[in-house]
C-alpha cells in the first residue's frame, strides 16, 4: 500500500478508535442518572461522578502526547485501549459511590486518546491538509452522541449494569481493528536522545497557555455540557431518559461530527478568524440560554397582568444545536494553531492544550452542580459559561483582534506568532 493509502487507513481506524474511547469517557453522563437515583446523590455529587473520568483523561494527556512523539501513536493507542477494557467491565459490579469514583478514574484513561491520535494522524498528512485531517479525527468527539443513542436503549431494556459490559466488548473489538489496520512510520518519531525535560521547555512559551484558554471553552465546555444535558432535560422539562438523551445528542453530535468542517475552514480562512467568530456565536447562544424560567406580574390600570418568559424545549434544543456547531469549529481551529506554530512538537503541545480542555471538562460539571445546589436555578450552568466566554472575548480582543482585520479582502490569519509589537 502506498503512503496515501496508509494515511487514509490510519485516519479512518484512528477516528473509529477515538469515537469509541470518547463514548466510554462520557458513559456516566447517561448511566449516572439511574445511579444518582439509586444512591440518592445531590447535584454536586452527580457532577463529580460524571466528571471523574475526565480528570484522569486530562492529567494523562501530556505524558501520552510525549510517548506518542517518542514511541509512535500506533502502539500507544493500542495499549491505552486495552488497558481500559477491564475497569470498564468492573463498573457493572460497583455498588457504592466510591466504587464508581475509583473505577471512573481508571476508565478516564480512554479520554487521553485524543493527544495520541492527533499527532499520530497529523504527521501522515501535508501541512496544508493537517487542519482537515485533525478535524476528521476530532470528529470522534461524536462518541458523546453515540453514547446517548446506545446507553439509554440498554438502560431501559436491560438496566444500567449491562452498559459497562457492552462498552468493554466494543472497546476490545475496536482496539483489535485499530491494530490490524493502522501503520507506523519511524520518520514521525522525535529523536530518542531528546529528554522529557527538553520537550517540556516549550511550556515556557506564553502562546501555549493562550491556546489552553481557548480550548478550555470549546472542548471543556463541550465535554461538561455533554455530561450535563441528559439530566438537565430530565429535570427542566420532565422528560424520560430516552427522549432526553435524543435531544441532548442534538448538541453532542454536531459538536463532534462537524469538527472536520471546522478543520477545513481553519485551513482555508485561518485559525484566528474561525476562533474569533466561534467565541461570538457562543456568547450570543449562552446569553439566551442563561435566562431562567420566569413568571412576571405587572400591575396595570386594569389590575395585575402575569406573563411567562423562558425557553421551551424546542428553542432550547435549537440553541444547543448552534452552540454545538460553533464549538466543533472552535476545537478544530485551536489545533490548527498548534499544527501551524509547533509542527515539531505537536504531541507535547496537543497534550498540554488537551489537558487544559479536559480539566475544564472535569471542573465545570462540578461547578454546575454546586451552582444548582446553591441557587436552585438550573440555567446557572449557562450563566457561568456565559461569563467565561465574555472574559475570553475581552482577552482575545486586546491580545489579537485589535491588531488584525477579521473580515474583508485585506484580512489574513493573525496567528499568535504574528502578534505585532506596540
């Protein structure tokens, strides 16, 4: 098989593997609902349960990215998937809250697959096609939506206990497919004489931390809301778990699948322009989503007049759909920044940026739970995200946008490395 054929095969099986890993990573977003009822958990405890796998998947991303640079993505991805099979299976036998938390930490290793596959896939393609290739691979985020299709059906038909057993079998099969249809190229490895300390020197670059900030919104927010939305629909609109999961997938599915389109746009129009408009669309959607269900009573000349303001389930779902599309584009544009500015250290940088995004995905569900327990307002989750995006827009404007023309014939991709001096 020629190089182009190998590159295509690597892209397909890597995307499949990442989809399965992401599906497993998001498992508690669905099975956590019956577990919450069984164990009588409050919103904060549910948030911690759903987010625990995200913690491990975030913390392990940096070493996984470095191992990918040194040993190659094929072997690292295969070992990672096989390591997850047993703890996934054991979740079905957990009976206490701490059992789920501990096993969730082990299952969370699956979330680190992103920092393995991103550099592995990117190095098989030319620089002009890397944004698209990483976008296709990143479409594996749609595993969050796949989880919402598969898990509720199993829960309703057989109970939540069967879900981990089915997912363990799927993970094992996907690992074998990946191994037999992927390839290695020694040219892609970083010089083995380069130490971890030397690779981590790049963390002194402040541009890396700015990319972390962007990604903590578009990926961290995506992960957090993917975990949070099923129980939000159940609580806010009184839906059963199957209908809630189906509507929640209207956010998760485009947020994953359209990442490939975001990669194409980033290749064509530049990472900066795409990221800027993503932030603005997010700001508008979150502003509307933040408004709680409210009843107003106004004293008029004819007596009191009462009316209601609030999103119904369909307008809420439409806004979540748009937000999912925006964040799909944003996830791709951030990694286009990385492939443009750090072609020799994609593994390490993607691991660091992925860590920041993953930590956002871990902390946000816990924050959402605390806010709901404290305020009693479910939309407080969106209020918090609105504030984060608002601050990010201000920071992005003063550090990047005011120096560049975002639209028009003179617009160019204002990358972080092109920042002019005052």
